[in-house]
């Protein structure tokens, strides 16, 4: 079966008007199922003084101007917003979008070694979190916090009132109205690659996302798929009930190389490919994606 496709516009060193142009074009293209932003406050590449638009604010603006695309952040950092605040933001955006939100979540800023996932240099979260008064946590704590956030979100989206007392978060008489339009709330996408994160994916996620080459090579991708399958088997879940999506930067100069990656990823079992557009975006970028990358698979 051919994979489905989405696109990502990283709001870094890119004007709002250009992002809006791409999303409105994608909204008219049925072969693009969903569109994504990110959740960073400082550039991860290029000039450090460059522009970065805040993800959830931008997503709300784009949700109000599109009608068909599923949409979300790939992925939301769990270290930036308190869980119940995030749940309220997501509920509001699902209402604004008419029920099109996908809740993309990740552990967020944790202590990581330099050169993580093929990105040279020190962990960029160190500078970013210091600049915005945020704190990094150990990876294990990041996963445990994310688990509590997932429970809070789901209860906010389905219960009228509840208390929550976890190790890291505590709520008294939380009430959240209006609820999301989607029954039981937006589908949950979890991004990550560590063993404990994949355990979380197996337990809670509707979709799993991981970055493709050059950030993650195919040997590692295959290993992570095996690990996810094992985690599903351990808890008695059918692995086929989790959609596997790969985020892949496209090459404008060598679309054949991108197609080859997509084909190999589909062979590994990835059923959805999020095509990340490098800056600057060409005119009719979506038309180019469909012609050069997507159409050959249909």
C-alpha cells in the first residue's frame, strides 16, 4: 500500500506570508493529508538572530484559514507549557479548526549529549531554554512528566471535572469547556526514539513519528521499529494499530534521492511521510512536492 503524505514548514528564518502561502496551497491538494509546524523559540540553524514564530499561535492562525488539512506541531515540547494549560490551548484549537487537530507531543528539553541525532554541536536546547527561563530535566524524568501530561489531557477532554495528583503535576477540580470537537479528543502523536519513549508510544499513541536521514539512519530506524513492535507485544497491543510516520527533509536539487528514501521507508513499514520543506520555499512548493515526490507513489 502506498504511504500517505503530509508537509512541514519549519517557522525559522521564514516570513509568515510564505508559510501561509504554502499552507493555503496544501489545503487545496488532496494528496497532502496534514501540515505541521514545530515548537522552538530560537533558530536551530542559520543566524542565531533570525526570526522564529511561536508554534501554537501560528498554528491557530493557519487553522482559521484552512478547511481540510489535519494539523499540529511536530512535536509540542512538554517542558514549555503546564499540561492543563496545553490541554486548554489544544481544546480551543480543535474547536477553531472544526476538529482537525492532531496532538503531537514529545518530552521536550532534556539533558542530551552533543551531536544528538546527527545534529553537530552541543544540545541546542541548552541555549534555548536558558534564554526563555525554562529548565532541562533528565531524560527519564522527561518521559515520566510526559506520561502525566497524557493522562491530564485525556481526562480534560473526556471528563467534566477531576482532580489529579501526580509526582510532577497537581490539579484541583479541573474543568475544561468547551471540549474538543473530536470524540475523546484529538488523536495523539508521540515523537521520539528512546526505549522508554517507545514504551509510551505503545501504551498511548495513535501515531508515532521519528526523523529520517540524515538525522536517523535506516539501520537505526529498523531497530526502533523492532523495539516498538516488542513494546506492543509486551502489553498485548496490535502493532498495526499505531501509524508510523517519518519526518523527512526534501531535496529540491535531487528529488530522486528523496523518493528513494520514501520508498525505503515505506518498505520498513512507515505508512505516512511528512515532507519537510527547506527554506526558502519556492513558488508553488506543494505542486512541486506532488509532482516530484508524491505522484510517483500513486
